[in-house]
């Protein structure tokens, strides 16, 4: 559901400056305009290599090896050319009467040499100009009235003999992960070298790590050494990621440095962040074109909490890709509970907005009747976005809402996962008017079962499974699967444990606890994996898990066989809350509570077993706190809110 926004304007602009012109250059002046050829004027033409040339105080009736440009007291200017310049060569001859002299050659405004002229045809060169990058060449006459013919101008590309390190980019951005879930996704760049006298060493900054391997082959290496052979290092891919275990913060403008003796250092500047756990909030319904009331009153969109914790959206930003922008200010919290909805609209008065309950009234946001975007941001973190297109791939209704028909595992920014509302649901007051289900799970929607916990333990030598739902939608029932492999469901190597489907609760917003005893014999010690499958009345399937269970026949059934951290209760709280957790046999763990700045408030060490910790936050300020359970094989962080 989440997308990354990429800006190409600067790239396109810079690329357009040198489009079509690259050294070496050869200009014959064949295309010089010959209109009023004997008159002195400014002439502009397309050169042999496609760029635009310019000559001031010039005429076009002279030739040397063919049509040439003749300049009196003016300047010849080349197009902007990439590839630099090495040596330059020009054929000259003075026309008519006059003397001898020199033409001044400049590159990017700096003089690099002179070319002589007299009454005879001559060809001369300036060697070893050696300027890299994009260039503009100008050739200036001495301004003494001599009329100098110029023809067959050429120059070579710049070829460096200096030790050089080349990197494919100077910037990598967007490294991010939620607290406790590092490291970040990898990004990469390439490095190579020419004319080197030593190897290239690539050194990461404090909070990033680098490797020549990717995925499972990623090995943190500091530094990476790229060996040169006869002065050359072949192009090599370097993979980069933000380190695991960092606190919530931005980690911007940190440089990876590539160095080699006698070569200039090159850097890749990395920026990223560690964020709090990203809320599972999705945009689930949009009324962009009401018919029963004016757009100025009847536009709204609905959001749904597909997660397992209450989320406060006060302070979030609503925007689009244009200028629309609104910071949510509810004068306090604006909470959305698990499995619940909020409706945000442009008019909170039910007498004028089409008779629905608006939970929050925004300003500065217009939902276009054609194509538009809705973007939800929590600070600098994008939580969700939809980009509807006015009917190409999305619905384009009038007088009815667009309804998301998927679940929390479905991309809600894909038009095929949306439909047009067909009924006016009871969340709209009255039987006439626009169609939709603002703030409710309408008949056209199929939002998911919300699972808040799923765990397993050994009781008297037998595995037992427990799970809790916060809400269910058309949930006919459950299937439970077991495998000796974590990838068993993908490899079709699993066992269906229940003979008959375990009945679900249909549609409910009331939390429901379930349990199941796995009485299928397990005789081999090891780790086993379990999955839950929700089956809707329409046959749609949603998979949860896997979770793992370490089974040792004859082992201590009184100790937990898995490590698990549960949601605190209550949440939000004031000033006390309860945290339940378990630590599996033969493990020790630490429970840590810290504030949003990463400062530790509480840290306690526990042995294997089931534990309850009651935290009294009477001495702490209102706000967001995090609690983390860490063992050698487990690392889980959850969020809680203290509201005084």
C-alpha cells in the first residue's frame, strides 16, 4: 500500500542541457545560414553534431574547404557539450585586407590558448587543454577590424591520466525501518577506478553497513577493499543498509567514503530513519463526487484500522501531489480503535453534508471529480496513499462512493481493488441521497479479520494454540496447519490439523478468544510451525502466521515453548498498565521501556517462564512510550500511550 515518490525534474533539466552533443566535436560550418550572406549579423545554426552554434558580427560568403564562417569583431560560440576537451584544431585565413593576429580560445569562460591567422590558409592546434565535464567553447577575434575566416573546427574528448575513483551515485535516501525491525532494505551503488596506484577502500559511516553481497550473502564489511589490477578496478556493486538496533531518529547526511592513494575521495551520502511502528491505517472509502449535495459539503473519505492497537491520528497530515495540505488538529486525541473506522470530510454538519456522521472536518482539501490523490502522513512517514485516476483503472462514480474491496494484505492503491457503492447504508441517515457506507463496513466492503494475538505452548506434553480477534467480518471459520518447515505452506509440506472447520463469529466487533489442542502425534524433537487460515462465507482465504513452537518430548511442560510479548492493557492508560510476556525454556530476556526519544525508563531481566509486569507511569509525562522484549532469538517492540 505504501509507495515511494520520486522527483525527476532536476534530472531531466540537467540531462537536457547536454542532449545530443558529446565530445569529440567536428564542425564544418556547412549549415551556416547564408541569408544576406555579405552582411555582418548574428547567425545561429544547427551544427554537424546537432547542437546550436552562434556567431556575432559575422558573414557567410567566404570559404576555405567549403562554406565557412567569417567574423569581424565578434565571437563564435559552441553549444554546451559533454565529455570535456583535450586538443583543439582550427583552420583560419584572413579575408580581404588587414593584418595578422591571434584568435583567443576560451573554455567555460577561461582562456586556454590562441590560434594565429594571416592572409594565408593555415591549420593550428592547442594541445593538452584537458578540461573534463560539460563545456562551452568560444573563439574571440582581436576586435581590430580584421575579417577572419574559420573552418573545420575540431576537438577531442578529455582523457584523464589521473588516478580516478568513479561512483554511480552521490546520494542514497529512504533507508528506513520500524523500531525493532532493522536492518533496513538494501540499496546499492557501483564503484570503479582507473589509472590507480593503489587499491580502493570503501568505508561506511557509523550507522550504516556495507557489503559486496546481497540478501542472505550480506556480510557487514568495514572497510571493503577493491583490489586494482594494472591501475584498474572493475565496476563493483556495493550494497548498503541502515544498521539494526538503532533508536528512533533520523540518520541523515552520513557519508560512505571511497579512497585510494593519489585519487580524490568520492562519497555517497546516505539518509534514512528509524520510525515508531507504522500504524496499519488504510483508506477504505472515498466520496469524491456527491450528487445529493454540493461537492463543497458532501466530500469525505473513510479510514480503517486494520491493526491491533488504537491509533491517534491527531497531528497527521492530509495532502495530495499538488498544493492541498491539512494538518489534523482535533484539539486533543483523534483515536481510531482496532477494526474501527473514522470519516474525515469537508463538512461536519449532518444537515448539509448528506446526513452522515463526520468524525473530523478538514479544510484546504478538495477531492477532484476526475483524478486526485489522498496521502496520509504521520510526521515525515507516509502511512497510506491512494491515487485514483478518474475512470481509466478506477471507478468514477457520481452520487456514490468508491469502496475498497480488499483486506489489509491487498494493495488499496490499485484501482481494480475498488468498486462503486451500490447501496445507501444505514450510516447515512434517510433512504434517499448518495450511496455509500461512511464509517461502517458496508455490503460492498470486505475488510479483514483483525487478529490481535496468536501463540502456542506445551501443556502436559501436548501443543495448544491460542488466538484472539478484535473483530471479524463474514468469518465462517478457521483452519490450522502445521509443518516442520518455516516455508512449509509455500512448499506444500504441511498437515491440516482440524477435521471440521473451527467455527468463526461471522461479523462482530467484539473481541473473541479461541483455543485448539494439537493432538496429532509429534514424536521428533524440533521446531514446528503453525498457521491460521480464516475462511469467509464467500470463500475468500486469509492466512496468519507462521508462529513457531519448540517441542521436546519429555521436556518441561510448565515452561513456555515460545517467547512472546503481548499487547499491554489498558492502552491508552493512566497511570498504570499491565504487560504480559513469556520467555521460552533455556532463555533469558530483558524487558525495556523507553520514551519516544529512545531514553530508557525501565529495564528488567527475566528467566524462562510466564511473566506479568505492572508499570506505574505516575512520574512520567503524557505521550508515546515503547516496550521491548529481547532475547537471543526474539526481538519485539510495541507502542503504548500514556494519557493523563
